[in-house]
C-alpha cells in the first residue's frame, strides 16, 4: 500500500502478522509525535540513569538532529544492542515491579520507537569500562569511541521514513519551543540536575543546579513567584490524612493569585512522584479552588507536586506516560482543592513576606481567626459591617482596637473617602486604596458562606419533592448515581434508579428549593462521574449568597465616617479571600511611597 491509497474494506485480505519494523512504527506513532517527544524520552532515560548534568542539542528545531548527553551510569557494552529492542528494559522485571514503578521509564519501548522513525546512534560508557562504544542502530555497527562515563543518544532525520508524519511538523521555531518546554518540565522537578539546551550551535536555555526555589524562579520566572502563593499543605492534612494507608504523602507547590491569571492554560504544571503529567481530576480540583475568585475564561497558573506511595498509583495507562491513574481520586481531589483554597483564601494583607515554599508538613498551621458563631445574620442599618444578635451594633470591632497580629494593621488607617467609591488609607508602605463596595461585598459574602457551612456541617439539608422528578438518564449518570449515594445524600440530593434507563430525583437541597431539580441532579452526576466530586451545589448556593451580599453591601456614594471606614478595613483583614470581590476583581491596591516618589521624580 502506498501513501494516499486507503485500504479498501470491500476486498478482504487474509490475516497476516505484521513485520517487526512496521509494528515498531505503529507503536512509535503513539509515543513520538514530534521532536519534543524524543527529547522527553531521552531526558527521562538520562534522569533514570542518575545523571547530574544533561545537555540537549537540537538542529533545525530537532527535526534534523537531536543529541542528548548525560553523565549517568552508562550502558554496559553487552547490553547496548538490547537497549534498542522493543520491550527490553533494565527498570522492571515483574508485575509486582510494574505496580510500584519508581523510574520515569518502564515500557522498554522508547529507544526502539525512536529508532524505527529516525536514524539513531548510542554512544555509552559504563562506570569502570575501559572505553566507550558507539552503536549505529541502522547498520548495527559497533565501534570504540571516546567519552567519559555516561551516554549520548543521537537522533537524526526524524520521520525520514514516514513522510506523512513529517508533514504534521510545524516550523523549526515552534518545534524548538516545544523541545525547550520538554526540558523545562524535567528541570522544574529536578533542581539537583543541571540542564543545558543548544540550538544550531547556540545556547538557548540553561538551568544550573540549586535549591528548589531557585529552580522554580529560573524555570518559571520571577513573575510567577511574585504572583503566586505556597500551597497550604496543612489545610490538606486537615481534610485528608497525610500518613497511613490511603495517605497523600506529600503535597507542595504554588498557586497563582487570581489577578495573575492568564488567557491560556500554559502555566499549569503537575508532577506526580516527580513525573510530569496531565490530569483532569487535579485540574478540576484546582479550578474549583478558584470558583469564588476567578471568573470567566481566565486560566490560573499553578505548580503542584504530589507524592504518593507508588502502589497507590497506576503509571501504565498512557503510551507516552503523560497520564497516571490515582487509586484514591477522591482523596487527591479533596487534598488538592483544600490546599489551594486555603492558600488563596489568606487575605493578601496577611502575607507579609511571601515564603516561596511553605513547609510540606502540618507543622505550621496558618494562624487564622476562626469565624465566630455566625447565625442568624442581620445587616445593621447604616453600618458597613454585620453584627450578630446581642452584639453591640456599631462598635463590635473598635476601629482602633489593636489587632493581635505582629504585622499591626496591614491595610492601615483610613484617611478619607474619594469619589464616593474609594477609601484612602495609610499604612507602613504608603497609600492603600480600597473599593469600598467590592470589599464590603466580599466581607458580607464570606460571612454568609461561613454561616451556611456551619449549618451544613453534617450535610446539606434535603427537602423531599412532592412529586419525584424523573428523567431518562445515560448509563454514566446511572452509574454515578449508584456509586455516589452517600456523597449525593450529603449534598442534599436523593437520586435513585426508576426502572431501566430512568432516574428519579426524590429530594434536593432545601436552600435551593424551587430550582430545576433535574438540571441540578444532572450537573452533579456529570461532575461526580468525571471528577468523583461535585461543587455544583455549592456553586449554586454561592450564587444565591453572592447576590444577597451584593444587595447587602454598602453602595457607592454612601458617606462613611472614618470609624466606619476603619471598621471595614479591619473586617477585610479578618476575611478570607478579601483581596477579590465576588466577581474576581481586586478590592484594594497599594501605592507605595516609592511609587509616589517615582511619580514625583523625587530622589533623581
Ligand atoms: P525504558 O526507559 O522504558 O526502560 P528505553 O527504550 O527508553 O526504555 O530504554 C531502554 C533501556 O536502555 C533502559 O531500560 C536503560 O537500561 C537503557 N538506557 C537508555 N538510555 C539510557 C541512558 N541515557 N543511560 C543509561 N541507560 C540507558
Ligand atoms: Mg525510557
């Protein structure tokens, strides 16, 4: 069959075993998509070999040539030819080892796949070997060579024998960018290894050995560090055990602040046991941590490292090892969401000097004033804050009361109101400008949410429907309803099978009474089927609270006294997520004295 001639289904041909070469080329199709895939596999191998320095050289975006050189363990002379064989690996030898893989590679396929779609040569010297050997994959020729312990794999003319594949490649510049990105992904997780990337004889990227923080700064940029917060592993530990049989052993990394969100999801990195992967469950958990503070299509940036017992993880689910499967997806989802949510909830004013990485253990729980007993609520007329029954309305928080926090009062002391919209305040750094409606709206909203959460500690109150609402359900919806009965109950939903292909909603959350029970149930089931968790009900409730808060918050042009302004500032300091209003916009900005000096050209 030649290119372009489709196989006719009309004239059947006898079944034949495919030639070995074609089998490899078919397998390569899954693993090697572009030069960057080759880079990824070769750097995987170098890291598995314990390299401390890895140099990647690319020519014409990697299409013409890729060479990866490492100072790892090297390959003994008598194993060199085996390295190129399919299903030949030094990394696993049994099913038990497959189930607890600790290396990046384990399929024994990469080098064979690459050699079936490119010209490959391996030069390697094992520790203690008298000299290196170079093996040409095509000719099988073996020749002595000079190099120190370690391995160099050269790959030339990618897809030379499969021109159809070659046509899918983009410009050299694009392929180069993908190649550099492949190295960056490894570099982020391996600060103990130095990486150098060259293109057409010129250095294009380098990451020197250093601390984890330094590597993140070098690989992702200072802006990412400034615009992000360390994940709160202690918050995850409170929700999911960090020790014991189902433990999420380690969770660390950083989440970008809402105002650092991007148009594309291009700054989202997940590592599971040091392996860079994509994962919808984790991405969903992280996105739901931003539900309240990031609206529309903006994409948050994040860097997340999850460490798990290798047996709690299936790494053998994707040919290019780009995905993993968690045994306990529910716990992972919960831990990730809580850790991200807690990091984002901390008002910015609280974070005096942001730490790059918080300790990964529950050793330093964030000292945060717990919301007081908070129900029922009432809005005190003429006051920019809520008061609780029995609480003196006006001065529950004396405006000048010292706040038990060494940073004093991060949002400072109110000076004046501007344009009926902004509060101007002075702190140690300079001028603080607060959007009073947006800020108050968030304060009110968080109070309402806390009150609701407290009332729902044992699950959301359910209200039986007078007439159960039945609907024709998909197999996936029925399966989700059957396997998440308890989760549904806690969400205030009773969804049960009603004959073949039918589900019936018998109760729904009381707080959402009157809504479309079927639409709600289907949204929840869809999320449960896909992510093992559903935030749909919380979202629906929060929408209601959010519009209540909007109506309850001080309006523009309301004159506030200095005391009222100070009370709002103190409230903001105590309120989670106070840096964004309910629509994701900032509630306050700092103009430092340095900013002002610069505007007035002082000190020049
Ligand atoms: P896998 O990594 O899944 O084992 P590969 O085809 O990538 O499969 O490599 C086959 C084998 O060749 C590896 O198991 C390893 O023993 C050896 N090998 C490949 N690259 C290197 C390297 N850079 N340094 C040392 N050994 C290597
Ligand atoms: Mg490999």
